C-alpha cells in the first residue's frame, strides 16, 4: 500500500553538529512534500516544503532534498541547536482534485540535541 | 502569519458526555481538517471539509461528527465520549499550495 515512513525513530546529535532526518515514500504520484516540527505539547509547525519538480530547497538552516528515483526525502538541519529538539514529520501531499489536498504523515523522528 | 486556534488546550470529560472541540482559522482557507494523534500511531485523519457545510470522512470517523457552518470555523463533536477517545486532537487548515497549518492541539481526557 501507499505509505510515508521514516528510517529512524530517534536521532541524537551534539549541539553544533548537522542533523539529517530521512523519510521514504511509496507513492510515485505524490507531487508535494512537507516537513513539520512538533515540540512537546504543541501542534506541528510547518518548516519547509518541496515540489516534485525540484530536488533541493533551502530555508534558514534547513535544506530538504528530494530523490524521486528512490522515493526518498531528507531534512538537513545545519548547526543543530537545543531548540531544534523535537519530533520531525514528513508528509506527502497528493492533489485529490482541484485545490483540495490531504496529507499522509510519517510516524516521526525524535531529534534530541545534546549540549 | 496563519493563525489556527482551538477552543481548549486541555479538556477532561466523563464517559457518555457530548464534547465539542472548536477550531477557528483566520486566513480564509477553504480546507480544514481534524486529526487525532496517539503515541505510536502518528496523526490520523478523522474528518475534513472542503467548503462550508461540506464534510467528508477521513480514516477514523467512527464516534465523531463535524460541523462547518462558517468558513473560518470547523467543529468536531464527540456524541458520546468514550475512554478510547482520550487523545490529542489537532485541527489544521490548508494554504494555497496544500501546506497545512495546525492549531496548538486539545488534549482530551475521557474518564
């Protein structure tokens, strides 16, 4: 079946290191992907998105890479800070008709940043 | 900035009570969604709405209903709360490109 999943459920890094969080998807028709950050007790927060006609997109300290050949998505966080500690979700977004979208979420990766 | 608000952060209800969870967005978004989030299960879609007075079932609609009388407001209703509905409930609305913006969540406990 179609799914969005994450390779690692937990990731622990040292402050200042770069972090890489991975995600696999299985629906080749997906045309839009999103990364979310969710801190404890809060709702998911939009970080960055990428469309299937791109293979890389950069934001502030974050980069998303999309490899459509192997259906793989990654989020890179540069110079990871304690405030980056959270659960990170990838989401797959397929246009279900017109402008209406539904998201399929991965289970999430818990990122812990050690001082 | 997009603002999605939910009526309560924490709620405690008794089994059998009728529960209303309210969600309001201020960006004139057409699409709104209700999810529940449980450890190990991730986010699961309960109901969604593409327009006023329009609703569609998500993946786990049993035991829930929704109401969308105004574009900015999407309500989730638990007709008769049960203990297995104890969860974090998240509302979201969709921006121009399909990105979803989430509210802060309501942690509901049914005793």
